[in-house]
């Protein structure tokens, strides 16, 4: 007869609450800010959430597999204002936006 370990689970009657997202890096140089280059890993994402980009400079970036990447065109030196927006149907505060400033230096 096979033995199985018991499975325990926590049942939560309420909905999830989304927290602030994190970004492992927010600074690049012009030499590294080329099309498709990684800016940083996105952290703090709740399971089953979708992360999109908003803000003034959203068109300069894209989210791919949990990473923020430089978009189709290389970036010039300057500051870029974006928001990472987490959406989750199971969260009470969805969508939730976290602002970031990405800095590109010469």
C-alpha cells in the first residue's frame, strides 16, 4: 500500500492586495541602452498578474518575461518616466501602478 504525505493548504476568504513592484536596476549608459537591452528584472509581482507599462515614456520600453527591456529604439542620455502597472482580477486594488525613473547617462 502506498503512503502519501498529507497536503495542507491555507484558505483565504479575502482577495489579494497588490504591493509595490520593484526593479532590479534603473540606470543604463548610452552604450548599453540599445534596442532590446535588459534594464532590470521586475520583482514583487503577484501570481497570476499581468504587468504592463504606462507613463510619459512608456513607448521607449517593453515588458518581456518579467524583465523591463529597452524598446525598439536606442535611448539617448536623460531620464525616462514610466509606471509598471500590475493587473490581477483577484486583487482588491487592481490595477496598481508603481512609478519608476530610468536614467541613461552618457
